[in-house]
């Protein structure tokens, strides 16, 4: 029986390899899974046993591969240098087949960079969501020879669940019971810690022109001008290390959550506001009125939901206020079409590659 080591340290990546783990186990592979404190709850929820042993070097990764007699490595990706990259380098040294599964439509290169700025952590195969993703990866310098279009694991799984959520046949979270509607979900991200709060930028690149702190404040101010009593649930990113004050207003009840499942939120809420998170694409596919708000954005549009034509991108607070008002009084229609990144057998396609 062949052994596969799976690894994911980020939540987005974990969502994309969990179905592959289930498929591999059902097929007869022996699966060993390495995660992090960020991903442990996601794996536990799916009844997947997880190793939380710290992997902080290529040497440590190599020792784990050797001791467990691993035949195949399947990793998610992360912009942070860590276990995924170390396992890929160690697998190369041991002639173990390695594969990475992409979960976004931007920042391809940084996922495989070493400290010296070179693509030293490229696996044997990278699975892309669609032809657009493959083309963007090539544009960022990823060799075309290792790119394979398989479809998106996570979004394909999400598509299977759309009817259930569309009919709202799900339990309403306790936090939503007995509170004022409409309910707005604000999808926060870690822009301030990743890209900085001014022209000096951050560890992942240049300042975006806005941060999640600016957006949450603009959302609060916009809601104060909408004549309605509302509830806002601010969903923090799992990697967020910031502390946020709860906004106070007689007509706005502001709640903050970090670990709640976003699909449950989408089933219970009335509208969704975010920046460029993949979750905006998810909420749009769930038929939630959804908008991307990027005030003062510098640089190209990197929101997948916007680029795929599913949601609008707003740049001014008065635009956000108008959009919210309109969607409180009649929901925006989401454009429906068949997407090439949604396929019925993505986990099987991925396993066939290795």
C-alpha cells in the first residue's frame, strides 16, 4: 500500500486537499496528514487525524519522509515559508513525487520562493483551477511543463452543496438567533500585516492602497447613513493576529468571529461585503448578494470573483452605501453560468497525476 503525505498550514489550502485525502483513503492509499494550529480544526471537523509536529527545516521534513516511508507528497500552498516548502525540497532530494494544489488566482510565484527570491520550492506538478489560472501562473514565471489543469477542488465541492444552502436547509448559528436582520457578513483579510499600512509595504509586497481596518471603518460609516437597524458579523481571517474594537451604534450591532464556518454564514446572512477573498466567490456561488470593496486600490484587480464577473468592485464609500441600500430593498441577481473550474471528479484527477 503506497503512502501519501499531505500537508497544509493555511485554511484555504486545507479546504482544497481535504477532499483529496478522502478520495485517497477510499482508494486504498495510506494517508499521513501534517497541518498547523490554523488548520487543525478544519481537519478535525472532517474526521482526519492530524500531525501537528513542527516542520521548521528541510532536514526535519526529510526525516519525517524517511521515517514514514512516504511514496508521494501532496501539498497545499502558502505565501508563508514553512512546512509545504520544506517538504517539497526534501521530497526532491529523496526522489519522491511531489504535487501542489492551488487555491487562488494570484500570488503564484511567492508560494514557491526561497529566502533568496528564487523558485527553489517548485514541486513536480502544480494543479491549476482552470486555463486562466495556468496562464497567470506562467506569466509569473512558473514553468508551463509542471502545470496541470484539474479544476478547483474546493469550489467543485462547494458546487455540490449549493442546492442545500440555496434552500436554506441548514441550522442557523446560535449567534444569529434573536438578533436584528438584515445580517451583513464582512469578510476580513490580513492586508495590514501582509502588505502594510502605508507606502513602506509589507512582507508580501507593496501597499494595496487600503487595509481591512480602512474597509471595516468605511462599512460602519456607510451603515450609519442607511436608515435601518442591522447586525454585522465581522469574520476574521484564521491568520489574523490583530485585535479589533467593536463598533458602537444604536442601530448597528457589531459582532466579531474567527472560527465560524463561512458556508453557514452565507446560508444565514442577507448580504456579504469583502475585499478580494476567495470567499467572495463562494458567497456569490451561494446566491448571496456580494460585493468587493477596495477603496483607493493600487495595482491590478486580484479578486477572483470580480475578474470572473460574479461581483462588482466598489472604490468609494458612497458607492458602498448605495449598494447596501439597494440590496436591503431587493437582492442583486448573481450571473449564472458554467465555470470551467467546477468539475465533478477533481480529487480523482489529482490522484491520477501521481
